[in-house]
């Protein structure tokens, strides 16, 4: 990381950590952009809560110009959760020949949810000799830790996983994607109904680029890619989560009333040609005071092995993973390359 020049694309909650981690690992933030007028014009030190650096957040409309002029080694994109929502920044990076890594959850393995757009980004990145990828918390805790457990097994029949997180920690785009603040009827119409279709209909939606996958949809694809498994079928079901009392959401800027969705549980089931089933669940919602992040995975076979991690600092772990992946992104082949093809996560530290 020492001496690398990094560009921050998106200066919200996650950038507080990604920028600081880059600097503390010997890298340099040489530019930053955002769309929020409340952030544009600020020194990035104000965002990180450190001394001023002299790097001012500029309007995202200047991103292409800045990337062309500054020529960073890599850009960190911390904006939205769906690939279609980060198409512009990723395509700009690809057009400018700038390596990019994003916290966009779908970008973890988007070839199984939006292959058309993934191919479009891949082609442009190859033309301009740069690498685009997605990473974050899932790279370690839903990915590499699990494949390591599988590597310690004699045989396996099923991988079952569950992870929960507070949507308050990730911004309004993620909270809305989880249906937080919707009534039961609104949730059914806007989120759940999308999965009440046949496999053939779902595939048509996926190919059209309008499918809205839960996070585990892409995680299951990543795991199968890493483990060399052949997907036969994959389905997901989204179920709203409720409280029987009102709860405040600072991210949504509203009171989520009793009977309104605080978020959702999304269960993805994948069947493979090799006979191994993946059943994974992510629970994202507005937490009450007694709830906390939890990550639990079980590999069934010989032997059965369960991994439980309670109260992980998910935001910080996401950002540290992204920063630690930057050297891998720079070294990777050109194109859209998932981290399942970049080897294991490694700890980096300034010399």
C-alpha cells in the first residue's frame, strides 16, 4: 500500500474508514468526489475527523476529468448497493483505465444477477487495461472463512449460513433496499413479489438487468466459483421483519411504526451439480437496543463444523477488507474480476 495513490469515489459513512485506512497504511488519497452538496467543498480531513489534508471533495460530475488528470493507482467506490446504481462510476473508471474496487454488495459476484452490465464493464476495463471488482465484509466473513472451513473437511453435503447487520450503519440506499419503513402491503408489492416467479421468468429478468438480488445471491455465486461448484438452480425469498413497537431510524429520518417493516430476511438456496446445497440468509434491519451483528455458518458433512462470530464491527471490517484488497486488484488481470479469483485475503501494513 505504501506510496499508492488512491481516489475516493463517494464520501459518506464508509469513506470515513476507507480513506483513513489508506493513509495509515502508507497510501495517499489524491482526490475525492461526491454528489451530496453538504459534502462537496469539504476537506477530506473533516470527513475522517482528522486534521485537514488539502484534498477537497469535488462534485462527482468532475470524476472523469479528475481521474484522467490525477491517474490514481486505484479508486474506491463507496456509494450504492446494486450494480446498476454504480454503473456510472465503474464505467468512468474503466473508461479512464483506472483500477476500481467497490463496496457495492452486488458487485461481489454480479455475473449471476446482472451479466449484461457486468460484461459491459468487463469489456471496457479490458480495453483500457484495468481491473474492476467488488469486496467488503462478505469477502472475508461470507467467503474466505467459509471456503477455508470447506478446505478442512473430508466431504460436505451442505453449507448453511446466516448473517445479520444494522441497516442504520450503511446509509439510506441500503436501508430502502431492505424495505425498511415499508408497510406489509408495500413490502409485498415492492420487494417480495419480485421473487414469486418461475426460474425461467427470473432468468429473463436477470438477463434484462433489472433483477434485485439479496446479498447472499451474489455470495452463493462467489462461493460456487471459488469452490469450483456448478450451479443447477438458485432461488431467493425475502421476508419482512417487524417490531411490535415503534423504533426510530436516523438513516431513514423517520419513526418506523409498529407493524411496518424494520428490514428483511433474505434466504437464498442454491443447488449444485456436485450435490452440495448452499442455504444462506442475510438479515438486514433497523436494530433495537438489544440486537447486534451476528455471523453463523455451518459446513455439513464429515465433520460438521460451525463458525459463530458475534458483534463483529461490520463497517470497519468492510472498509479494512476493501483497502487490504487494493494490491490484489492492481495485480489482477484486466476486466471485471471477482475476488474469488484473486487468492486469499492478506493483511497489509506500512513498512
